[in-house]
């Protein structure tokens, strides 16, 4: 997988115009623009979709409001801070990508061939968005805590890329798919990356479902006997009744797509036996 970090003035301006303001100067500019150019302002409401689709090839139908924003002092200040954040993310990824890519291939048994463009916006906008059907693989990115926890940021980037790559695969079972990506990236990959269990992390809303899937995920990783399963349970401090679980030895031979397919097709059995 190749990941490029860039910025786009139109996308940054759009978020500043349509997301909650994080500074008084921007809020004042928004009020002024809406008052004087209300119709043009609201005509931009869905531009973010087009910008995410085409990035540098985006051309607005009316750039009146955009140009006023671009010329403002507050935009120049925010743009400068955004450029600084882009450099931070780029250096963080470049420093760690070799190890991360190796672990990703080891755990998922897949190779991501696509190129991803992360369009960096100001971290105070606290947003990650992408269009899952867009073949250009553009992601808007700016999270409040990006700098605070570098490992979490790396895992979040990889989680988002993996989810984007899977696209609509088993779309009708989104929670199972999200749970498996969380187990693979946020938990197992991060555990191997830092050398200590990170199975307490991840989306809180998925914890119960992940606990059901956990024994089978261990089998997918290669733990197919009681001793190995107990070792993982002790490492991650997650307990389950081994005697109630059917050992699926073939899981260690499939890739992440195959494991998702297995879990979706056997979800009733998995949820019933590991209650």
C-alpha cells in the first residue's frame, strides 16, 4: 500500500464553512459570508463529496465564497497549522510504515495494492471521512488527538485504510466486519507493534461482539490447541470457556476476507456458543 499525505484548500475551506467553528475569527467570517452571500454559501453544501472524489481536479461552480475565505487572515493561519499537521502525519507514517506493512501482511495475509491519498485538514475539525465506492481512495483526515498518541494514530490510519479497501464486502454485516478489522489492527497488530497486549483498546460499541469473535480470531491467528488458546487468553486478559468452542483448524489457512466470510456465515453459531 502506498499512502500520500497532502492538503486541499477547497476541502479545508469547506470544513471550516460547514463544520462547527473552533475559533471566533472563523465564526465571524462565516456569519459575514452567510449574511452577504447566503445563496452562494449554501450552494457549496455538498461540495465535500465532489472534492473527496476528485481532489486536485475539483473545480467549483462558483468560487466567490471560497476566494473570500482563501484571502482571509484566519484561513492563512489555519492553513499554516494544517500544513504543519500534514508534515507530522507524513513523518510518523514514513518512519513506521515498513514495520506496519510487514505486520499487516503477516496478520491479514493480504496485500493492498491501491494507493491512498490522505487529505489532511486541521486537527481541531476532528474528522475522518471517505467515500467507500470512490476508486481514487481519498480520505479526509484531521483528529484532535493525532499528536497525543502516535501509536493510536498509526493504527487509526491503518484501520481506515483496511476498511476502505474492504469496501462493500459483507456490507449487510457491517458490525462484524468492523469488529474483525478492530481485532486485526487496533488489537493484534498494535500488540505486536508495541510488544504488549492492546486488546483493551478499540471501539466501545463493538466490545461485546469482539468478545464473541475473539476465540475464532485466535484460531485464525494459528492457535488451534488448548495450550495456545490459554496463552493468548492470559496475554490479553480475555477469558472464554474452551470446552464450549468448536476448534476450527482451517481458519489458520485463510486470509482476512475468508475469516470475515466465515464469521458472517456462522454468526448465529458463534453468538450462541460463546455467550
